[in-house]
């Protein structure tokens, strides 16, 4: 690895001398004679070491060091001075951020020894930085694979309930995508968007606890059957509420609240407005929209115009008006999701 240094001095012969000595130890050098331009060159370049003379017009070496340290703390800086016995100067330079000192006239043996040590230090820094970057990249890749597997597992769990009432695997996947789109639209954080995306497929997990005869009945349910059906939000909540996974915990909230209605007429607890968890309000809208778009044993898909009229009619009744407004503004994106995710089995 070839290291690259910036040499700053208003005297050309000093710059040439440093270039020559640096070449002998394999250090590439860019020279600069005007301190202000040198600082700009440093900030726009990728330098591993800096040589800076103390006595220069307009901006002295300590001022140059202070400017460099505003943007970079890691690069070694060697101050070169003709005042070898001025301890106050050296103290001020150290406080400004100088790493090492060389005295004029430069001694080639001392130059090689001190600069080689700093080159070794810089090489070690770069090696650690690159390893840290590689490790971070590997961790991010592994984390993404884990997230993908967890989402796949949660989707499969969601599909387990859908198999029982003849809804489809694509339904739970679309509801997840709609829900993330709605969460993004109302300003939820990236983390919250990811949670609802992974948890939304579990909204009907409680249907596992409902008798097949009720779930698959093509005619209207009796009062008793309707009462049994309305147990599925709490069944799902009880299944998931004690899990440690944030996705499963969110799934519990979604299961419990996605049949609540904004005006308080929903079930199981008749919650109203913002008493209903945001995730439940989001999934409620996403679930209804997808159901109206989809073919079921008991219904044909509705035309989009009819769906939009119905959903608008449910403003502040079934649906949160803020979420509904976002849905209406971006209905094409929701239809794109519906059209792009269809069952293949």
C-alpha cells in the first residue's frame, strides 16, 4: 500500500527536499506552497500524512493544523520548525493537533526514522478501518438475511390462517406491503415501517382457533357463529402477546385491533379513534381494501370506482381519516401492489 502525504511550505527548496527524502522510504508527496490552498487541497483529497512548516505568511503552521483538525482527527501531522528549543511553541502545536516534530535543518536519518514510524501507524489505522468496514458489511448482510428469513416465517404463519378460510397467500403479502406504504405516508420511522411490514401478515392468525365449519361457510353466519368468529382477534393476541420478537409483539397488537373501527363500533373492545393502535388502524384499511379487490367464494372483485366510493363513505366511521386521505392520494401505488403480487399456486 502506497501512502500519500501533503507537504506545506512557502519555500520551494524545502518542499523539494521533503519530496526527495520521502521518495527514499516509499512515501508519495504532493507539495503546496500556499497554506490556504493546501488546506483546501487536503479537504478535497485523501492524504495519509501531513508535513507543515511553522513559519509561513498569512497562515502559520499551527493555524494550518487547527484547520485540518476541524475535518480530520486521524491523519498524523508533522510540524517542521527552525525553533528547536521553543517549548511553548511545541506545546501550542500539540494542543492544535500536531503528532510529531522535525527540526530544521532536516536530518535525513531522523526524518526516515520518525516518518517511517508514522507510516507504520497510519498503515495500521487503515488496515483496522478496512477490517471494520468489511465486518460492518458482513454484519449488515447477515442481518438482512435473518430479516428476510423472519419475514418469510411470519408470512407462512399468516398464510396458515388464510388457508382455513380460503383467502390466499398473496393476500397476506399484499397487506404487508400496503401497511408499510401507509406507515411511510404518515411519517412512521424506517424501523416502525419494517415492524409493521413483518407483523401485518399475522393479522388473522387467530382464525386458527375458529372452527372450519364457520370459516368456510358460504352463507350468512348465525348469531352464535358470528360471536365465535369475533373471537379470532383475541385468540391471535393471546397466541402472540408474550413473544420477545418485536414483530410478534406488533402482530399481537394488530390481531387484537384490526377489526376495531374509528367510530367505536368495531370489536372486540369497541375502541374509538386513536384509542386504536396505529398499526391496527393501518392494517384495518389495508385488509379491507385488498378484500374488496379480491375474488372470494362468496363475492366477485369490486370495480375500483366502487371500492373508492365505499372507502370514502367509511371516513371517520371504519377508517382513520388521515390514513384514508393518504390512501386516496396514492391509490395508484396500492393498485400497483395488488396487480404485482398474485398467487402462483
